[in-house]
C-alpha cells in the first residue's frame, strides 16, 4: 500500500486531531522497543509562532557545521513525507516512500487497533525512523502545546526551545497567553538547557521562572541575548560575544527573532559551533510556505507578467500582524498594490487575523480550504473580512479565486498577491503550482 493509502486507512479508524496525553504514545513506543530513547541528541522546539522557522534555522546551522540532522515538522504542506527529513551528508532528504510505508506499517501493527490518534501514530513513526537511521542530531518540532504533546516523551533533550507564544488552539491549551505558555513550558526538562524566544511582556518571566524551578539553564531573549538589524546586516549578541551576520534569506523582520532564538539554542547547548557556520546558515536556510515568494509554475503562469505572489500559512492574529509587517516592508522596497487570496479553517480567529490588513490590502478574494474538512465557507469569510474593514469577494474554489484575481489584476497593472490564512491552502497552492517542498 502507498503511504497515502496507509494514512487514509488509519484516519478512518483513528481520529486525526489531538488527545493530549502521553499514556498511549508511551504504551506504543514500549511495544516498539522504545525508539525515542535511541534517537540522536534532540533539539526540541515548541511555540505558537516561529517554531517551524526556528527549526529550519537550527537545521541550517548544524548542517553548515558539517553535521547530519534528522528533522521532524508538522503539519505538511503537500506530502506526508515532508514531516520526516532524514540526515545525510548532502543536507538531508525527505524520507523515501518505501521507508515511510514500512515504518507506518510496523507502528500500526504494534498498536494493534487500540485507541490512539493519527498524530500519535505518526509521532511514533518519527521516533522509529530517527532511531533506525544514523545522524548526528535530531530537530523535533512539537505538534500542539508541549506538556502532553506526543513528542514530549523526550526525557533528556540536548536543548529545549520555546519560540513566541500567542493565542491559538485555545480549546486545547487555554484561553490566555499565560495558560498556553505553561503548556509550552512542559518541554523544559529538569537540568536541561532551554532557549526562550521573544515573548509578550511577562511571558518571558513566566518561562524563565519555570526553567529556574526545574534547575534548567536558560537563555532568554532581551535578558541574555539580543539582536538587531544594522546597515543591512543581522547582529546577534550574548555573553559569549557578538555575531555580525548576513540578513536571513527568509523574508520578514520576525525571522531575525527566529534566527536569534536558534543561535541562542545552539550556544546554550554547549556545542562548539564556529561563527562561519552561523554565517552560512543565514543564507542557506529553507522553510517553505512561510513568507515565500511563489516559484515559477503552473499556477503562477496564470497571473499577469510582473505579478509578485507570496504565500504564508500563518493563521492566528499575531501571525496576521507579522504578515502585514512583511507586506509593509516589501512595499517600502517596491511599492505595489496588494491583493489577498485567503482561506481559513473554522478553529481559527478570522476577524483577528484579517484586521491586521486594514489599509494594506486593496481587495480580498476568499476561497474554501478544500483539504481541511473544516473550512470556513468563502462567503462567511468574505463577510468577516468586510466587517474587518476590507473589501472582499467570495469564490467557490481555488481555481475560481485565481481567475477572479487575474481578472482584477489585468486592469490594475503590476501587483503583489498575498496568499494566506491556512497551511492547507498553501499546500493546495504549491501542489497546483507544481512546486511542492523538496
């Protein structure tokens, strides 16, 4: 059976969502001879915003240092294989169909049909793959929360990392940023170091106090390390010294914060990484679907010549503010009218997300998110956008949304298009464009 067929079969039996507990994953891993105890030293990354980008920076730094790195991220954009990158001297490769099919089959057999979520099965698959394939390090992104996330069976990480925390997934994690932060802080392990990224006021103290209570050395943004842009360079500084680096190739000021968090994690981990590796990493880092300019492909070819199309899977109010800031930065460099293609799922806060774009976006074209199974209808999303002060029109599909945009852009001249609101939508766009992550 193909990987798609195997996971479809598991999804028919087990729920796709999250059931926050470590009991089932611990039971399953025990039946698999505890592969989580045999993975390469792990960098464990949690957070609301920036955890994927920070994971990508950690990978880039280690690979620039000549190390092989396994990487686990979720969700994927186009193919399930994206969740598992296996380290190699050539920079890591997405897991092959044969390896992933075999690992899923073995994990499913070990589970023997018992109650579990698909995410827990896929987390066990990650531990099996990482234990059975050699590498120097593992970088593992949390799926949801931290304390009861299926990845949190890692007892002795090389370093834990907590990126920016904001409101998201309130139904599972709590309805205040402080409550969510305590869930994320569950990955801080006694005696093991932690790097804490830029936070809202008071949240950094909460995380630092948790680390102190667990006797975990910490590096906290604003207290132990800082960063800024100067004369087109990225400057990072901590007690170990100053790094004068190129600006990261990932777009947006927020990526300076993510890069700094990754650097702090490497520094507090005790690894002896030369300055040259940090420098190379800033220009080699790759993180698809996050403030990424769409590459030439089937979908891009439909737009009028000169159109810039950008994609970002951010979907909560703080991510909306970050994307809006990126658009403002792009406008400073090359002023262009901005149009938006937006789709969102019904567990998000669409008004909070869309309000960030008032005054920035000329027109919003809304579409359903076909792949999610829980899309906000395009008409409802257009109504919410209108209530948020935006001019919006709904369409019935991605194809119709693109056609509507092309119709409007043909009369407007060179423009910038922002595709956003859901990682599912970004995956659909990359698939249709013929440029899936590699």
